[in-house]
């Protein structure tokens, strides 16, 4: 099981994630999020990540100027698009920046599944998350789960990770029901929105890898 710890904001969280065996570390560049970091804040954090661990930059409906600033100033390995970016926009970002692109998709019921196939054609990786409530400020990181049985037996021909309401207590069951072999956690390792807890990070990584 590979794990992505997302929304990291400090050196302690980075250290716990690396020590615990995370394969992906996510950095949030969506200002309304309590997990958001600036380029200046992210630079030393990303520079502390050892080689071989994928540094993912999360943005939401970002234009080229925003992405230019991120890619031009930070040692990013992958871009995560977590807004309403179209398949055409995903393809455009891949072409322009020459980095792997992960598209996040929100799921509430079976009617949301066809979009996964559509985005699988243009993305390098997918992140399948719980769909945010209509009045939510954030497109993800809301601590919500969805019906994991919706994904049972489904494959899309590219790597994908499961997100949404995962904790150390339920990650093994979520992986069993969905078949996911990569999982993403943010709020499930926090004591408050944006406040990562070293002990919870260690517990989640141990549970996922156990």
C-alpha cells in the first residue's frame, strides 16, 4: 500500500510522513484552504523531502500564471488539479508543464462514475474523493467518505488513489472494498483543520501498510 499525506505545512509533518514510509507528499496551494502554503513556505519543506518521494502540488482551477509560478520556483514532481478542470484543461497542463498530472474527482453516487473513464484518458493518475457538499468552500479535505462499494472491481488502466474520510481506523476496510492500493489522507491525520498530528500520521501509515 502506498500512501499520500496531503496538506503538509510544517517540518514535523514532513519528517513523520517520510519516516513512516509515505510515497507521496501533498502541498496545498489553494488559498481558501486552512492547509494552504505559499511558495516561500513550501520551498524549504519540499527541499527537505528525500529523493524518491513524490512531491505533489495541489491547485484548484488555477490559471497558467499560477502554475507557472509554482513550477518555476518549486521542485515539484506532480501537479494535482482539484477543481472543475475539464479533460481538455488537464491535457493542456500536461503539455505545457511537462509534469505528470493527477486529476481529483468527487464521487457521490453511480452517476459520477462515467467521468472517471473520461478523465482517465488524459491524466497520469486519478484521485477519487468524496464529492464536496454544494455549499462547501473546499473541493476536498472535508473529512467525508463515500460509498466505497461503488468502486468495487473497477479499473481504469492508470494508477489511482482513494481519498475521502480515511483514518487509521478505516483505511484497511476502504482498501478492501475498493481495491485501492494507493490512499490519500489529509483531515484524517489532523487535530484541527490544517493542523497535522505526528502521532496520527504515524498511526495512519502503520495501518495502511499493515
